[in-house]
C-alpha cells in the first residue's frame, strides 16, 4: 500500500521536493550565466563551473540516437523499483527512506532534463586537478550517488542483521534439539 503519510513520508517527500527544486534552480542558473564549454574557476583549478550537455547517462555513456528515450524508459523503470522499495520500508527506517528519497530525487531531476531538452542533461560542476578531471555533474547526480551509497550501506547492514538473526535462530534451534534429545534419553532410563 502507498505510504503517503507517516514517519517515512515526513522524510521522503520533503527530501525529494528540495533536491528536485535545487536541481532545477541550479541548472537554470547555469544555463543563464555560464558560457557553454568554457570553464569558470570557483576554487582555482580544483572546482570549476563548466556548462555541458550530456545526452547519455553517467560518465557520458551514450547509446546512439535513441539514448534519450532509452534512458527515459530505464529511469522510469528504476523509479518504479525504488517506489516499491520505499513502500516495503519499515516505518521509522529513516536511513533507508533517506537513501531512497535521494536516488529518486536525482533520477527525477535528470529525467526532467531528458523530457525538456533534446540536447541532454545539464551538467556544470567540474572537479579535478589540471587535466585529471572527474566527469562534469549536477545536483541530481550528487543525490543519486549519495543515495546509492547510503542505500548500499543500509542494505548491507540489513543483510548482516538478517544473517545474525538466522545464525541465532539456528543456534537456539540446535540447543532446543539437544535439550529435547537429552530429556528424551533421561526419560528412557
């Protein structure tokens, strides 16, 4: 059942809204103030603002003329999976809720660009040193990366906790069987 209210929704919806709005606003500022492909230094050569358009996906992955549509469909599919993951999240599991919200918000931000502009997603944050540059990115990309890392960490913790519970249950079950066997052998005497 959809969770539009409750403790998780109090985190999920505001995070999605703030990130999507911040992404749209920063991209509009970049489009209106930065010349294309001309780095503008912010912190020397380490942090620059460089307006570029990315027709592909992360790190410039490009699948030809239909990249825009392929990545739109993949993004919608990912959002459906993330929504189901959100719906299955326990009430009060705020780290998992935050992680899912960040990934959803970033995916939505870049999806909006793909829908609005044939030229591709607006990227403008340029980090690196001299010729060693990280691929140019945006607020949505930061949200997806941070959320994906947090979600992996949360799911890894969930997996570890589940394995610990299973081991404990097996241990208790083994102790119960041993106690039953001991009781059974005492009854036989």
